[in-house]
C-alpha cells in the first residue's frame, strides 16, 4: 500500500521549510482528486503557509522606528552645523583660526560623511570622527568654540546606537518567536493533510491518490538527501576487531598471532597480515579499528 513517507520538518532551515510547504500546497492544489477530498486540510495548510510567509517577511522589514528617525535627524542637524561653522571660520580675519578651520575641514573631507548614507554606516563614521575631534583635533575644536556642537552630535549618535541595538535585539526575539510559531502551525497542518491522504488511500484504494503520493515521496526523498543535515556515523557500525581483512577467521583474543607448531615458512608474514598483529587494525595494542564507509 502506497503511503506518503514521513520527514522531520523541524530539522529544516527556515527557507527550506517554507519552500517544502509551498511545494506541498502546489502539488495538492494541482491534483483535482486530492484537492476535493482534503479541502479543509489544504485550506488550513494554505493559511499556515501565509502566516509563515508573513513571519519571514518581518525579518526583512525596515528597523527605522520614529525614535530612530528623530535621532538621525538630530545628529545630522549638528553635523551640518559643524560643517557650516568650519566654513565660516575659513574666512575669519584671524589667521590662526583660519588654519584651525582648514585642518578641521580636511578632517571632514577625509571621512566624507553624507547624512543621506545608510544609517549604520553613518553611525560608524561619526563615531570615529567624533573620537578624532575629541582627541587629536581637540585644540582646533576648542579654538573655534565648537565643543558644544561636537558634544551634542556625540550624544545624538550614541543614543541612536543604543536605540538601534535595543530595537534590533527586541525585533530579533519577536521574529524568532513568531516564525517558530508559524512553522509549528505549518507542521501540524502538513501532518494532518498527509494523514488524511494516507487514510483515504487505505479506505478507498490507492488508485486515485497514487500520483500525488508518488510526487510527495519524491519531494520527501529529495529533501532527506539534499536538505536535511545528515547524522554523524559512529565507526561505520563496525564491531570491535572488525578492522581486519574479511575471511581471516580470527578467534577472540587471537590478535592475529600464528599458533605454536607452525610449519617451515609459516613465520613469513603474508601481505596484509601485519606480522604478529600488533600493527594490524584490530590486533593487540591497537584497539578497535575505525572504518570509514563509502558514501
């Protein structure tokens, strides 16, 4: 009797899980007989798939909240004020102030910060720029009385870093929880549909369901072979002492040694014998042999 084989959906990656359920819905929808007989189960699976899709989309959503946008605008305002002030001092009658402004202008050019650039990139560049303004360029900043502007820009940038990090952490927890819940619902809906089809094949005969079952089993086989992580094999299922050549017929405790009373010429080691067995896999002094089976 043909039946849909089982598979561990919970072991799949997020993307593979979504694709597997999507393909299952596609196969069931395309099969007129199955679609008619498992209407409720198929609808439940489609609903679960939609929720899973929404949860996956949530992970790609823009992280910019109102607070982040406000802080971004504030730090940009201070950065622009700093830039304008430096430009003003480039035309100052005091030559020393002009030199200080020129050095600061070059520093800003080196960083080449654009307030329209990607949020995190701007945050990182401003972090380094502010560090330079507070250390190696501190004298020039003080000379132009720009310390309050630098401090205001620093506070806004630091606060933005803090809010962005907290927002990302909270969102990550939310996304993981919602996605796991959606995947669990998909798993349950999938198993219910499979159980219904398998039961119908038993009660009504497999003729009307054979094509769908075959296609599903091909899909299950593919995912088991190509998608699911493979369990590690332990010593290839070999027993202790199995490392020797087949047909040696060693008794337990032989260790591969030749019994006393051997005939002339028996002392010569045969190819693969390994002498007294001390160097032979499975022989005395070597422990259990490890055999790696071919894939």
